[in-house]
């Protein structure tokens, strides 16, 4: 220990219990020798310690340190007393370098472990000799002997011999001073870390251990607080470098904080206070760094020309802070800011994805704008044709987006953005189909109420439904979100059901039509065909013979129609007959 090697008593060639007269005598002697260029040797110049270079500066330093009685008490605890015959014998051995023999002499005097008026100098001297060592076991024993002396009732005897009979010192006060000096010397002179220092007091009285821990922790906490304040100042001055400041703060406080966490209860107020303060500053470094750089995203580079990821670095600091934080208030603040950054990341990823497929997105946007008013086209069949073209135009670009994002390592196995875009296209096309069918259904309803032939209306509606199904089949090939896919499938099934219902109704309406008359006059809504239907409904259906005829007619007429296709002469002959019948009926009515 440096306090032993450069002890003021040693420099002046004195024992700790030397008188003021001896102090002045040695001081004068050293100066006299120095003037003539000679080196003086004292009984305290032990060979196991480095040679003392007694310069004027060193001499003045030593003398100044022994002006006050409290300083004599303090430095005396790190030097030797010469009080008893046993001390004289042991010190003679020290002068010859026989350290073990000196230890043996003093050890016998304190073998029962009790400090007395006869052996307190042995406690002090053996303690000092052991503190010269760098061996941890000997250091441990030396510290134990010193503390036993300081807390004993005979410490007053020690104080008296190194000062004067008028001076007194409180044991607790001196113990506190001794522990402070010991911690300082072990750390600076012997380069022990705090864990090693604490281990030297492992089996001491609990109160002593608590004092050691408190002092070490107070020092460590003070170091951390200084670094926190320094970081805070730099962060406020330059937020662009806040990440580096936060990482340096963590690295520079890591060892001290780990020791604090090992020796303090993590539920203690002292631990919670420093942990939360450290976590808050690291967190704020992340917040400031993110806020500074995210404002310029994505147009920013660091000094090396590489893209900066403010979210990644901020979250790294948040994670560090979360591991350190104790209170729920600080932890909640970390979670709140983490959530905010995660939302920003989603936006950032979308921006990056959009950048990769910006040409495709521009084309799709153009198509959406071009076809946005399709459902307002008067010609419904044309509207469906345009909807089909819209899907056909967009599909290749959607496939391109899927391939680009799928092949990109950063977004591999992540197609949410593509699904979102594809779902938008599918939704637009599906809405056009639904709008067209709803519009046609309303028209059919109005026309049917106006007396238009049912079969005509059904066939017209069927053409539209078939066109809608064609568009729907192409929409079905697009990728969609699960929710939209479910909705589309339901609509697709309804569309197929609608077609089946139309075909069923068409079949029934066809049965109600006049097959032969329709063939002859060319269309089922011809005025004369309608007159023949009225004849059927108003005359023939009123009696048994007419009903039998109707059934026979509908059974045989499709066959006759099929056979007579292309026979224009026969069809003309039938037309003449039917015209005659209708003229006759008209006269009857008149």
C-alpha cells in the first residue's frame, strides 16, 4: 500500500509513538545530511520496503501531514509502534529482513484474540506488516487486526501514545476514516476491483460489512451519476450523436452497476434510484436520436454515406434501459416509446416496399383512376367488359409486385403489403360487378311491372350475369386478405346461385311460351305471339279439352320446331294459318 510506503512517520525515520522532540530532531538531521550530500539510514528503513528518497519536498510533505493529532492517529494505523520489549525484538528481525520471525512474535501476543493494554501494539504492528503484502489472505487478516484494535476499549491507549494525553478520538469516527483510506488504497495502489475489496471483509461483523458496502456503493453511485450528467449535457448539445452517447454511458457504467446490483437488494431505495436514473438517461438518448433522424427519413446518410436506421439503434437503447429499470413508471415509458417506434417501423417498411415497386404502383394508381367511374356507365354490359379489362390490366403488375417483394431478402416471407394492394384491386372490381347486378335487378323489376315479357327479361338478365361471372372468375385468381376472400367467395356462390335460378325461371317461362308461333314470327315478344298466349290463357285453359291440348302442344311442339328449322316455305304456310286464326279471333272480339 502506498500509504505505508510513503507514510510520513517512515519518511521522517520515526515510529508512530515518537515524540514531537524526536520528530524535530530527525527532521533537522535529515536536512543536515542532505546539505552535505549524504544519505541517512534510520531504524525504520526496513529492507522489505522500497528505498525512501528523502528530498526536501518529501520531507516537507511528511512534516505537514503530522501537524495535527488526528493525522498522527490516522497515519500511525498504517505504521509501526515501538512500545514493548517484544516490539523491539520483532522490529530487529524486520531490520534484518526476517519478516516471518517478526510475525511469529506478534502473533503469540494476540493469540487469544483479545485487545489489551499489553498487546494493542502487537495488533497494530502485525496488522501493518500484513497490509504490506499483496496476498489477499494476509490483507484480510491485517484488516481484521486493525479493526479489532480500533473498535476495542484500548484504542484510547493507542491514541494517547501517538498524540498526547489531552487528545481523544471517537472510535466510530476513526473506523470510518480507516475504512475510507483502506478502500482507496486497495483500489488505487493494489488495483483491486470492488468485488475483490468486498471479499476481503467477507467474515467481518455485519455492521462493518454494511459500512464497506455502503461506502463502495456510494462511490460507485457517485461515479454513475457523474457519467449520467455528462451524457445528458452532451446529448442536449448534439442529439444526432445521442445513440453513441447512450452506448458509451452503458459501457462505462456497466461494471460499477453490476457490482451495485450484486451487493444491494434490488428492492432497496438506493438501488432503485440509481437504476431508474441510469435507465431514463439511456432511454432519452434513444428517444432523442430517433426523433432527430426519423424527421429526415428516408433522405439521410451518416458521415460514411451509409443509411442510418434510427429505429434499430433506438430500440437497442430501449432494450438496455428496460433491463436496468426498476420502477413501473420508467418501464411503462419504455414500452410506450417502443410501441411508437414499432408503428413507425411499419410505416417505414411500407415506404421501402413502395420504393421497390414504385413503377408498378404508379401504373395501378393510373388504372384505378381510369376506371373509377365504371359503375356509372349506362350500358351495363359495357361496364362489366371494362371491369374485366381493369382486372386484366392490373394482374401482370400485381404479379410483378409479388415477385419483387418475394425475392427481396429484407421482406422475404412477408407479403402483407402485396396482399393489401391486390385486395384493393379485387375490391374495386368486385364492387363494380355488384353495382352492375344491383342496377340491372332494379331495371328488371321496373320492366316486369310494365308488362314486358318475363322470358325476355330473364334472358337479358342472364346475359349480364354470365358476363359478371366471367369477371368474377378473373377476380378469384387474385390474392386477397382472408376477410376479403371470405366475402368474395360468398358473393361468388350467390352469383352462381343467381344464374341457376335464372336458368330455372327461364325454363319455366319457356314452357309458358308458344314454341311454334315464336319460330314463325321470329321472337317471343311479337304482338301476334302475345295474342296467341292470351288465347291460350283466356280460352283454352278454361276447359278440359283445352288443357289436354295445351299439354299435348308443349310436349310435341319443341320436336316440330326442331324439325322445321330452315324450312321457310312450311313456316310461311303456318304463318298464313296463324294469321287467319288471329284475324278471325279479332273479328269475334269486335
